[in-house]
C-alpha cells in the first residue's frame, strides 16, 4: 500500500514537473521573440543569379534588377555568398580584399545601391564572413610569405622546415589532402585547411582579430544586417600543432571545430562588433555537435545567434567515402531522428536553423525528394513545406522555389568546383574508384546547386546574354520564373503561399514540435503548438500512395491550410498521394 502511494506521488510529481516545463517553455518563447527567429532567409549565390553585363557571371546590378522578384517571394532576409575581392579559386571563399567588391560583381556604388534597394523593400541583407582563411593573393599573405621577419609573418600559421615536416593535418580541397604546403621563399610550410590558395589566418594574433573586427564594423557601419560566418568553429587551433590525439577517431572536421580559444574569440567578436549593432549572426557549424551547440548560441553566452549543423545534409552518405550516397537512398526514420533531435536541442534554450540546400549542397529535390519528371514538382513542394513548418529559422536556397534540380554532369571537364576537380585528381593518384565518384557526383557535387538561375525559356534561361560560367540545366525551358509566376499550381506559387502561412501563424515559428508515428518509413508527421493553437503537418516522403491514420484523439479541420494536391479528407484514414504535403489545423 505504502509503495502504491509512493508511486502515485512520484507520478504526480513527474506530471507536475512536465507541466511546469511546458508552461515555462511557452512563456519564455513568448517573451523571447526575435526578428531573426521569425525571418525566412533566402540565400543567393551571386555568381549564378543574374548577369547584367554579358560576361556570363552574375553580378550586383543583376540582383538589383531583380529586387522586385525577391520582394515578391515574401522573404525577410537575403544572405549573399561572398562578394568581396577574390581570385576565385573557391568562388569568393578566397578573399584578397575584404573591403572591396569582386570585379566581376561590380563596384562599391553597386553595393550601396543594392543595400538601399533591399532596405527600401523591407528586406535585410546578410553577408558572408570568411575569416578562417584569406586568399594567398591577399596583401597580408604576400607580406607574410616574403620573409620570416616581416610584420605580417604571424598573420598566418607557419612551420619552419628545419623542424621537419609538421604533424599531419587533412585539407578539404588539396590534391594530396595535405593541409601543409611547403613554401620555398622562407623554407617553411603554411597551413591551409581548404585549398592551397586559402591559407589559414592566425587568430592567436590579436592584430588579426582586430583587422577582422574592424572590417566587420566597416560593413555594419554601411548598414548590413548580419553575417553568416564561414567555418567559424575552425578559427582557433592548437598552434603547437601536435600529433593528433589518441582519441582522435578520423573525424578531422570535429577536431578542427574545437580549438582551445574558440569561444574566447567569439565572445570578443560579440563585444567588439556584434553587440554594437542590431544584427543577426549565424555560424556555419561544421563539426558542431549536439553537445557543443549551446556554447555558440545561448543568449547568456554572448556569442552568436544561430548555427547550422551538418548532421542533416551529411546524412545518407556511405560512411568513410567522399559523398557517396547510400545505394538504396537515405532512410526516412534516421532523417526524422536527426531533425527531431536538433529541435529538442533548442526546445527551451537557444535557437535552430533549417536548410536542405545551399551552395555546398546539391539541389534539394534531387537529394531529398525525387527529380523524376512526374514527381519533381510535388516532392519539391513537399520539401518546401517541411522547411517552412519546423521550429527553426529556414535558410531557403535560391532556385529551390522553382523546383530546380541537379544538372548531373557526365564529364569532369564540365565541373567548375575546386572540391570536385581536386578530389578527382586525388582519386586518380590514389587509384580510387573514379566511376563511383563520377556517378555519386551527379547526386552530391556542389556544382549541381550552382548552375545559373532559370528566369525564362529564352537563350541561357534569361540569365546572361553571354556564355554562362557554368552550364545551364537543360530543364530551364519548363522550369523557370516566367513559366511559374502566373501559375497558381507552380512550385513558385506554392513557396510564396508557404512563406505567408508561416508569417501569418506564429505557431509555425515558436510552437512546440512533436513527432508522430516515428517508426513510419514513408511518412513524416508532426504537430506544432499546443492546445487550441496547434497544427498538424503530414509529409509523404515516398512515391507511393499511403493510407495514414490520425493518431487517436487528434481531430483536424476539413480544409487544410496548405496542400500540394487538391485532395484531402479529414474523416477516417487519410489517403496520401505520392509526396503529398498537408498542413492542417488541429481541432
Ligand atoms: O564550407 C565549409 C565546409 O565544411 C565545406 O567544405 C563542406 O564540407 C563541403 O563543401 C561539403 O561538400 C564553407 C563554404 O560554405 C564553402 O563554400 C567553402 O568552399 C569553404 O567553407 C571554404 O571557405
């Protein structure tokens, strides 16, 4: 009897504590609303958006000419990939002039006009901060490599050759995967986690940090609204460059992301720059895990606002191989686990982001949906529904609103990207499986997401009057803005509706997320919100028709808030069409 009483008491206490948690969470959400949590971010790869001068490369004037299109999407923030002076070894991620505009993209006057045009339309502008490394053509590096006693020597990481070869560090884009490059001018090696033309800056040096912070303030003083921070978790290194620790398990990215002074530097950046402006900051969270995420974004840490993780977009590749997709495709149950886990990480503290595509990723419809002609549009709309109904700030990649898909090059010569080209060379040297690599690249290579934007069915998709820097996807004849803009059933119209739905329903921004039917291998279903303010999202991730049963106790409206088909019946088992997506209010 005593025992029964004890268990009842424990149950009651547990119930009360859960209830308290929920109440707390809701009230803290309501008092902690921020514009950057409610924003929909639209990412533009400037090289591929719109060319105004016929050189085949997109530019700032091109973006200016399309501001009304951008405004019509209903998005709040534009993130532009790097637009600064660069020899373009890695398409702008190798910066030679942090305060100037890349020649192909235009001038500072163009930039000022672009920013003004965005602000006039109520759109915020976020730029890309690439500060883990510069270009080897930056003046700092030219000075640094010229002599061991040059004042800029310590702006970078050097290892004198008389000490022997430094301990191995892996490089993303090096043809030998070696991050140390010997430089005969001073008989020393320099560090480059990315290409040889992207030497890593030495953040231990306070002068380097000051240069970067001053540069950030320069752009904020111009009026920009935030920075996306390229591989920012890599900035701090153990500069003794020891042999890799015993517990190191081959995950170099995770190792790079945990430098000893990383959070000191981010706090300093916050104090010197971010806290002085009403802006947003988002870290590219390479190597950041569930265990470390809060250190970057919790408000009381005074560091950054958000980060995006790689667990989602890295999922479904064969472990140990370079971006080789699992032969039978990815498993939805694992996909749901990842996104549910990342929701729970920020459920009561911090804030998340969500994305399926960006300039480092293939097109989302090819990778996560189905780009076969009969399913491209519906599955694209389904993925759009997912992105715009999760509790996290959506980062939506330009072109996905049209349902653009992978170009799938057959020949290595068609690729422009240093990652793909250099990995091909590395594989040749290692006598690796080139055939497997080329097939995988059709699904996973970065250039798939970089092909020029498709404006209309005229020559070169209306992107340029010249020769485009990268081939245009031949499907542009049907998949383009002109074809979609007046069509209420197009991907474009669907995206705009989904954006408006999120804007008009704060429950889609802040509401509690609850996964339903987690073992279902084809359907991803979840609710957002609680009590009277709750919606159900049902996403059929398969090409099959599915009957899905509403969980007991859940009743929904007859008319969905969003549906990528015309059919829906709220009574009895729900019949889902291939890739059907439904958002419906819970009664
Ligand atoms: O990406 C960093 C990064 O982790 C990528 O190298 C990513 O792992 C890879 O592209 C996946 O295939 C950032 C930028 O987003 C990327 O465009 C740059 O090339 C890189 O940093 C170097 O600046």
